[in-house]
């Protein structure tokens, strides 16, 4: 009986510590990214300009089409997807803006890609994210 109690206690303590580490790592990643974009991150003097590559699926805006939950369709909108922040951006007068809230979007098509906003479970918390549609099926929008 004592052995069972020890095993159960050990299992729960390991589960909670792993979950806490995952949340802590996410917070630290957000903190570091914010500091890099500000140019104030001092660890190895790393700045966002020192990183090669881009957070965008395609760095250039592509003409696209957005379908909203109420059925409104917007066409010929310059769009791009930021994979790092999971945000869809549009361009107006040479400035980039995030589409908020992303839950307004049922479907976005641009640059040969199709995205849909869906709910998902992240550590027991329901969140919304943009997912690229790779295969047509029952859930295809």
C-alpha cells in the first residue's frame, strides 16, 4: 500500500513539474523575442537582425481572399502569414496590420495556400489558431 502511494505521489509531482517547465519555457521565449525585437537582449548580444531567415511563410504579401464567419468575402487583399506569432497580416498603404481577432476568419487563401481558424487544446486551455489546409475532407472550409 505504501509503495502504491509513493508511486502515485511521484507520478503527480513529475506531471506537475513538467507542465510548469513547459509554461515557463513559453514565457521565456516570449520575453527573449520581445527583447530581441527591442534590441535590448544582452545574452550573447543577439538582436533580431542577427537571425537569418524570416518568420513569414512568404516574406512578400500575396493577393488573397478572406471569408469571414458571417459569409462576407474580401478579395484582392495583400496577405501573408507570420508563422512565429500565428497571425495573418494584411497590407494597407505600405503598412502591415494583424487581422484581429483571427476567429473572424473561416478561410483565407493567398499564395497558393489555404488557412482556416480552428480551436485546439493547449495544455487544457482552448485556444484559436490558424492552420494550413493540406487535404480536403469533412472539416474542409
